[in-house]
C-alpha cells in the first residue's frame, strides 16, 4: 500500500519583479511485503521575475524497491565469457593470474590445486571461453536510495525580434546508493580463487562447479546484490525557434545533453565506451537537431543525431572509437480529418555503425 500527498503553494503573483513565486513539495510512504516501509519526499520552488523568464529548482529524496525479477529470478540459463584463473599455460604449477605478478598474492594456488586433480601433475588448460551460468535473484536485497538536485530556467521572450524563441536549461546532480546490479560468473570465479588477494572465499566457491574428472569449470550460479554508489551530473539544454516562412511554419529544435560526470563506485566513465559496469558508452555530450516545416496538410521533418568519439577501454586500449552521426527524415500528409499518410526513412545516408 502507499500513502501519497503533493502540494503547490503560490506566494506572490503578478507583482513588480515577482510575476510568480511559489513553493512545492510532496511525500510518499510505500509498504512492500519484501522490504517494509520506505519514505520519499521532495521540496522545491519556482520564481518568475517576469512573464518570459522563470527559474526552478527541486530536491528529491527518492527510492526504488527491488522488483520481483531481482528478488526471485529462478535460474535462467546463459553462457557468459569467462577466464579461468587456475589455467597454467606455462606448465610451472603457477596459475596464469600469477605469471607476471607475485605468486603469493594474486591467486590462491592451493585452492586451484585442490579443485583440479591434474593441476599438480602438469599444465592445466581451460578448454572454453564461455561457461554455463544460471542467474538467480536475491530475496535479501535492500532498496536503492537516491538524492537528486535539479535547477534551471525557462526563457520565452515575447519581445524576440523574429519568430518565437524558447530555451530551457537544467542542471542535475543525482546520487544513487545501494545500486542493484548483477554479480556475474567472473565475479564468483575470481573471488573463489582469490584473484588480486591470493585468499579464497569459500562463499564464492559455493557458486562454482567444476567437472570432477576434467577439472574444467562446468557451471556458475550468479546473483544480484546492492553494489555501492552511482553518481552523475550534467546539463540538459533545449532551444526552439519557430517562424513563418512562405506559406508555412518552420521550427528548429536542438536538444543537447552534456554529461559532466558519471561515476560508479568512484570510477569515472564519461567519454568512454566498452564499459562492463554500464553495458554501454557514456559520451561527453549528445546532440539531436530537429527541423520541421508545416504547410497546409503537409509536415516535413528531419532529424540529425550526433554522438562524439569516445575512448575505448577494452578493444582499442584507450584509443578513440569514431563519432556517430545519423540523419532521419519523414513526410506526413493529412489526407482528411480522419486519415493520415506518413513516410519515414531512418538513417537516410545508410551509414553502418562505426567500428
């Protein structure tokens, strides 16, 4: 069940240097059978010194309870890539994780030798680059919690010399704690064999099954957990200009997203791609420019989307992946009040994704 209330209080209206001043707030209590009561609230306000300029800001204390899939997923099968830290390519009784490092602290060789009967009698080679994995939920998950700040302004001057102009600029700062994310197969394998510490974790080893004859990793049970903090901040900017041209109306709209920071547990990912932690790339900015021309029953539309080059942290070892640029176009004809025809061409230049 939930209890929710929201309010907006106008304090001043249509006064000198205070066309509008108001406060807003809200509160919600939610009760879940899995995590109990959670409380969220918000507080903010708006100030417009004139009818064409408005400032706004709001603070939110937010939460997200784990969903049924995250709590109770029951062993969906997959085959993720993995590296066996116990493989011994050089045949010297030392696992590969130690070959170019201190053999006493990078992997637990004793654990490897105990789990792989052939390990002590010669080189152990991992035959596969993928492993069977079964994904399970975690009924002990805690809710994600967040603090978000947003502040900005809206400019819509009635005195603009040519056509109509509107601009919005908003700054955001978001911090999410107890982020729910997957613990993959490699996580449990690495912890089981002490990669980076040299100390085996028996709890992680309970998730890893090896073939008792060949010693190969046969299966891994994966799960999800509350994994630290995600923090991001940046700017969202929208500019729109509309004016009559010939018999119709022309409108240009620019959406620009600037990402100042995107951190997961303190690691910065802005301007990078190939990021295992995010499953995607985080560009420094992204631009979407749209042009529209309305004339009679016809609407002509074009859109240019652009993402700049990003540093590739996996395949190119810090080199740059190229920028991506695409153009889409469409035409709409209102044949009658009740019948419309639309034609769309996405990726008008037929560009392949940059590699």
